[in-house]
C-alpha cells in the first residue's frame, strides 16, 4: 500500500524503517537486582551497578534472556545460539557508565518476518532484521528548574529489546499496522506490556523518500522516541512531505536525528547524524558470551500461547467469523480470552456482535478497558442464553445489558426482579394484536391492500403495548395471518 506524494519533478515514494524499543517484563533489571516498577520516586530503584560505581560487575538476568528468545519465536525469527554483549561507547548525562551494554555483531535474534493486515483486507509481509538486547539509560529531567537538569536513574539498566525492521514500509498506515502487530504479539507473550504512554514501548522512525521507480535508498532522517502510533504516523507524513519539498527545491536532505512535536504535528532537527558513528564497539569484558541449546529454545517454545495470527485463522475457520471481526477480537489477548468465554457453546457470530457492538460501545463511553468491564464474560454469555431460548426478546436483552453494565448483576436475576420475561402465550399476544388492529383501521387497510412495510409499524405497536415482552416472531405471524401482509 504505497503512499505517493505528488511533486513538480517526480512522484515520490516513502521508505520507512522502524526501531522499536520494547521494555522487557521482568521484576529486576538486565544486570542487577534493582526493581523495575513504573512510577516509583526518582532514584529509589538504583543499585551500585546501575550507578556505575567502581568495581561493580554486571550479572545477566536469565529471565530477560528467556523473554528475548520467546519474543524472537513470536516474530517468526531465527534464534542465535551464540550471542555477545558489547560496549557501545558514548557520553550522555544520564548514562553513568559512559557506555551502554548492548548487542551489535552477534544479536540474540535475527531474520524475522511479520504479516500485517491492512484496512482494505490486504496483507503485507515485513522483514525484521534483528532483535537485540540492551540496557536502558536513565532519564534527564529538564522542567524542574530553569538552570539545572536533574537525573533519575530508576530506568538505567532496565532490559530493552530493540526490534529493527528492514526499510520495507511505504506508508504511515503500514507503519502503524506494523507497530500495532508487534505490540499485540509481545502482549500475548507477556514479554512487554506495550504501554507506549509510560514509555515501555517506543519507536525510532527512519524516513526517506525517493522518486517512484527508483530502487536506491536516499538520505534518511531518524525521528527519536515516538510514544504513540498516532504520533508516529503524523511524524512520517510530515517528515516525508518536508523531504519532498527539500529535494524538489534543489536542496539535499541532511542525515540527522529529529524530534516530533505532538502539539504542532511537526518534526524538528535535534542534531546532525554522520553516516556512521564511531561507538568503538567491543565485547564487554565483564560478561561471557551467551550460549544457548536447541532444547532450551524448544522448552520456551512449548510454553508459548496461541498468537494473534493463529487465533484469527481459527476463529474464522471454526466459528465462521469475518476477517474484520476476527481481527478486532484477537488484537488484544484479554479481548480474545473474553470473547472465547462468551462464545463457548453458543453462536459465535452473535457473541462477536455483542462483544464488538454492545460491549465495546459501552466500554468506550465509560472510558474503561476490557479488564475493567462491569459485565463479566460469563454474565454476557448467560444473557445470550436467555435470548437464545426466548426467555427475553432482543429489545429487552439490550435493556438488561444496560442494567448489567451499570450494576454488574447477573442477567437472570435482573429479568426475574423486573419481570422482563418474554410473553410467549399466544392468547395474550393475540389479544394485543387484535387491539392494535382495532385501534388503527386505516393502517390495517393499507396492509390488506398490499403494503407489506406497514406490518412493521403494527409490530412496533404490539411491542409497545406489551412493554417489549411479546415474542416478535409470534407477533409477526399473527399479524400476517390476520391482515394477509
């Protein structure tokens, strides 16, 4: 799905590569026992190792290694049995060691492949170059004092997975779909919580443009630390347009690092970036290489849950769901789990409609997530049972759902307490039908004259007289028998 920008000299194509930084779910940091909880007071989760005190030696957190392997498997990638931690040397105020321990020549994961689903129903395969592990830096705080910058090292040493795509995306929509898919997979795997607002997942966005038909990569810029899919798509759109204008005006795009301003929707220059940095990478002398066995990888693979793509195909093949409904339901693991409880032993299409339309609508209005739903999956399933066995009508079911959402009550209790059981007694329904016909002779004549649409008006009248409790099918049949509509 290419995104073409019209110019005076050329039509231009965007080329996008993404570097996603995903914080590993782990109770402790990559090389120390310090906690990783979000929101703690500044500098309360810092060990002597994190602060780079002399003589302190890092120790690899085995759980972080397992999390990286699991993520690599989820990205359909190759797991390297031999990987090495290296020192990346550069100075920054919140990097106390003066170097970052990362992976460069021998990353733990390479050669992945991700399938993304576009809104038009098409799919794209995006290659993943590598996933490597590294320690995060601390945080510089610039807004507490006009003359000083404060440093918080709580984040220093937290384990990150950097997931690097090939420059294989060509529109903001593709980039957005790619990030959403990666986020969905790591959430299913419980290797990263994917919370972009808290910074536990963020992306560096590499953008270049080139004339349509050209196969060379033109000069790119890198927009750093974008923390929302919407902002990332805005940054790509703005940056691509800016670069086209530079090239069309006879200028040259400079390779540089940029920042995205969400208030203006624009990127701005942060610093120039040379073709290659001299980070003086070398193997970290304090850490031995990581050597894995195939049995170790196989054991991790055996613990993995069903992932979004597999779950989507199963819901479509086994339950007859549309691709759109299946996509919506599998995007978040919690939603998929909720739906499968609701649908178990019931009509899956009806269950999907209630979850997507009724439940999602109510949750959006209340600004709640699926885990905060006042209506449990079991209770929503019970409501569908009452609807399926004609205990209540479709109209009453919607009223009962609203009460369930407000109170969290069981639907059967609500129906009993408020006397909402559907009227199935043919005699009682027939009396209401006869009354509606007698009170509206002109409309009755219209039906007899062949206006079949008017029968729906009569159904509404009868339902109104029975407070929505009459069985709609029975009402319809009696009206047609009596009026011939």
